[in-house]
C-alpha cells in the first residue's frame, strides 16, 4: 500500500519489489489512492498486477479504515506492506483489526516527522508492526533519533532495481547532439528539494560550452527553471522534458548523471544511473553517500553548494576518462549491492517467509 501514485522513487521501488515478489511465486495486490493521478495503478495493471484503491478524504477517516479492513478480508490478504507515513498509520490500524502481520517502509522522514502528533502516531504504528524498514542508514538514524527508538527496532534495506538498458542514439538525435557534446541528465520531480536550480546555476558558469542538460520530471519549479535558463543565456542547452517513459534511453544517451538534491532517502533514480554506468555527481546528503563512495563511484558536493557543484561538474565535463572510470565502478557497485533480488530477499525475511 502506498499513499501516492505519481511517478517517483517510492512508486518505482514498489513496482520493482512487486515484480520480483511475483517472480518468486507470491501473489501481489497493489493498493493506492482513488483520487491520485492514476500513473502507478496504470503501470501496474499494464504489467499484469491486480490493484485496488482506498478512499481517504480527511486526515482521520474512519470510513477509509473500514474500507481497508473490508478490502483485506475480501482479498484474503496474509501480510500488508505499507510505504510512507499515511499508509503506515492506516495499514497498522487495519491489520490489527484483521489480525495479520504488517511491515512498514519509510523512504524518507525529514519533513514528515516535524510535528509531535505525527511522531506519536508513527511510534504507535511501529509498535504494532512485524518490521519497520528504512531504505538508508541516514533514514534509519533519523527515525531512531527523532522517535527515540532503539536502533535494533528499525532495520535497513537498501532499495534495489532490475535494470533495463536503453539505446543511446535516439535521444541524442532528438536533442540534436553531436558526438562531442556532453549530456548531463537529471531525473526527478521539479520541486525545490531536488535542487535543479542549483544544477542550472552550476552549469551556467562553466567555461566549456559543449554541454547540454536534460531534466525529466514535472512540478511547480518548471517556470522558475525556464526563466533562469533564459536569463542566464543557456535556454538552448536546457531541455525540460516533463514526465518521460523512456528513462533507460535517456540514461543511455547521457554522459553525466546529476542528483543535486537537498535531501533524499536512497533514490531509485540514482541506482538506475549506477546500473547504466554513468559518471555521477550528486549531493553529499541523506542516503546518497551510502551508494556512492566519493571519488570511486562518483563525485559529491555539499547540498546547495553551487560552487562545489560547479567545480565537480567541471571535472566531469572536461575528462572523458574520469567519466568512464567512475561509471564502470558505479555499475559494479550497483550489480553487487542494489539488485531487486537482493532487496526482495531482505523483504522476504522482514515478512517472515524467509530465514
């Protein structure tokens, strides 16, 4: 169960987990909101999964809870896996009534736990659940510290993916790029915490001018990013793509992957870039340094520090050998630690169906 259904990291992780669970012989029902954009449900149904919805109309909605209980009984569900805050609360309450196990995954908790009422509610949900999972050590530490929990009460399971390679030429032709052009790619919703404005500012001051940047995602920051690109005289090299369904092709076309986020959990988009063998520049924030050993699998800059980011980008833009070395190491690390199979085995243990 997930409270959101737009294209994003938690939604992608849920699909990857569902695919691998099904491959291992489990029956998976994916549940999302009835008033969302419908992207996740559509993708899941296209892949042959059964789906259902919940109806949440106010923060404390007893009708929603009753509907969830009825749904769990109707589908004869044996275990519920809730993602993020709202589903953690409602999932815990519904599974208590039905008498089945409950597992919670928190993908990031920095802003979610700002209010004491939310902290109290989440502690109660954790206490009645079989397992509580953080997707990174940074998220684990934040949960333990903020909720005053024992470290052993939360386990860490990094996200994982089953990677699909794309083709390089299609997107580069679409953007009119030559072999000598360096394409920087960022994937993520256009919201302030993703740091895209910092990326554009860091690129705008580069001495070399053979770069292009493509940002795949949609959100309220789009007009701000377009306005800056025009003001800085780089609009012809900035490609704001909106939502794209061809992320593997975008990754194949890119030479550098940028993730200038202010905070994250363990981003699925970052793992995809690692599997694609991209040279990565990212923020030294949240769970990102757990996937990227600085100088080995990528280069890091402090979140929001545009001078550091510009310097780091400059190194990658001008050094193809460095890009190749970092990309090769990133792919090897991803294949070892961040596969969907490794992730799913850990969740099967959390569910209590694997020792």
